[in-house]
């Protein structure tokens, strides 16, 4: 077995989609894996499926609802009670809504921003000492190339601090892209703050993965369109292809010491010009500390 045999990884939303494909690959490499997910029935089935193909896999589950700060804190405490080290944290879970009206977290934040950014921000900060004590360690935060307005795919980001709770308007696409920009600001700022600790932070874009999107659609037509039509397009990525980008960031030796990168299709790419604005990243960090009631 490789040197990863005793490594411990936590992944949010690892019981389905790209996260689950990643978990299977990490389990095959000998990682002990914690599935931090809201749906415990789905996690139980995911663990059973992994054990059916990898009999000696070490996979456990801890409840986590990223839309609740209370749940995030309980998840971190439950993990720390196990006494495990933490070598890899993959902030994978995410939300994207196609509704015309905003939804809100238990703490009053717009759901997309609350789950995709704030929930992961709080979880990561609560586990930072575990990561530092386990160094070399890595944090991987899933973002998307869609945050870059130069791609010209729909409306551009509009990161307005006076509208993060949909006080002025709500547009599902814009709020999703805002959250993905926040993910990159977070990943880059975290890497700067972790300098010299032996912990790296990188952002990953898995590409356009219709199978993952389709699995969450309730409409039979929409589900069919994503999983059977769009999944066959040349620009689409399969679950296996998408999870490979996670594995590159999680296991390639280079990224044990290199952080602050945006990894797309397993290769380093430039993110948007705005994503490199260190002042904006610092402001978001400080505001997020306040929102999450972290000192």
C-alpha cells in the first residue's frame, strides 16, 4: 500500500456525484475517509457500495448541513472527538438553484452563498488546527470557471455586499457565480494565511458535468436532458473525468507544497482577473469571520 494508507480525508457532499467518484478513488489508495453530508441515508448507501468493491475501505459518515452554522460546528466537533489527524479537506458540496426567488439558510443568508461559501468557510476554519497538526495537509475548494465574465456564458458576477441576502434582487445564475468567485477568493486568501504551516489551499473546477446536475433535477425531462443529451456533448465531463481533477489536487506531490492555484481538467489555469484581487479577498475573509462569529 502507498504512503497514503494512514491519511485521513474529509469531503463534504461525498455521498453522490463527483464527490462520490472521488471518494472511491481515495478509498482505493488507502485513505480513511469521512463523508460529511446532510443525507445520512445516502451516505449509508454510499459506504455500502464502496465496501462492495473495496472490502477493506475505511469510510465513515458525519452529519453536516452547510446551511446551518450550528450543524457545521457540530460536524467539526464530531470529527475532532474521533481523535483523527486530517490530511485532506475537500470542500465539494454545493448548491445551484433554478428558482426565481431566493432561499435562505438557517442563519438568514442567501442559500447559494451560504452553502457554497460560508458553510465551507466556517468548517475549514474550525478544522484549521487539525490540518496544521497533520501537515503536510491540503484544502481543496471546488469553484467554477463560470465565475469568469470573460467566458461570456450568461450574466456576469455582481458581488454586491448590499445584495448578498437578495435585498435588491435575486438572479440564480448571478448568485451562483458570486459564490464561485467567493470560493476562489477564499482558497487564495487561505493559502496566503497558511504560508509556512505545511498546509496548502487550492481551488478546483471540475468542468461542466451534466450527470451531476441531472441527478439533482426533479423534472424527468430536465433529468433526461442533462444525463442523456448534454452528457454526450464534447464539452461535457463525466463523473470520472471530473473527479480526476480532484485527485490531481489531492494527491499529486507538487500540490503538497504549492497552493493558491486554480486547477481545471487537472491542469493549472488562470482564474478571472478579479479573483486575484487580494484586497477584495481579504475583505470577504474579514466579513465572513464576522458572519460566522469567529474571532
